[in-house]
C-alpha cells in the first residue's frame, strides 16, 4: 500500500476511534450547501461528517476488527462520528433525510459499541428521547418512593386530625 493511502487509512481510523458509534450514510446527490447545513447541525451534538473511500474504510475497519455489512456498501459513503449522544446524532440524520426534498443522506448502517446496527436499530435509536429527558425521568423515578412514603406516613395523623375536627364541629 502506498504511503498516501496508509495516511488516509490512519486518518479514517482516527475518525473511527473518536466515539463508540459510527453511522454510515449514502452520499449520492448531496450538494455542498447540504453538507454545510448538516455539519452545522451536527456541531450541536459534537458530531462530525466525513466522506470516505469505501476501500480505505474497509482497511481501517479491518485494522480495528470492526464488523462491516456482509455485502459492503454500494455507492458513495460518508460516515458520521463524534459526540457522546448517538441517539441525538441518529435523530439529526433521520430528520435531515426526511426533510430533504430528494431524501438525501439515506442511512446505510452503523456501529455502536463494536456491534453492527441495522437500519431498524438506527431508527429505534433515533426515536429515543434525549439524554436530558431520560435523566429527568430517572430522577423522578428515584423520588417517587420517597414521596409515597411521606404521604403514607402523613395519612395517619391527617386522618386523626380530620376525626377530631369533625367531633369538634358537633
């Protein structure tokens, strides 16, 4: 392999190492303004968008022992990496694809934690609520037993007080 290709494989490998997930998208028919718009949206989630050559991507994934789809990929491929919120990135990509008139950047697959993701898996991941919502639900769940305990403990004195007030009114 030529030195230039080794450098490019190393660069793709650095992108693959940035996060525990990678999403593969179709790059056909995408304009420069589309890419600029997508990159701007991805920055909010610390995501990055990179167009790569399939053969170099294959070499980089082989070096890292990452699984790839059985038949490889058809067409032009781009990868999205970075950030700590794969659900947020998947949601952005799904919205971008849905909102584009020609349905550009169709999802081709992905990796999460070293495991291959199907299109259905990515769609499910995109439908998950954001991390802030999940944290709020978790905190509410933690507080629920304590709230119920306090209400239960308060019910006995409250009941006695209600009986005494009713007796006093007579």
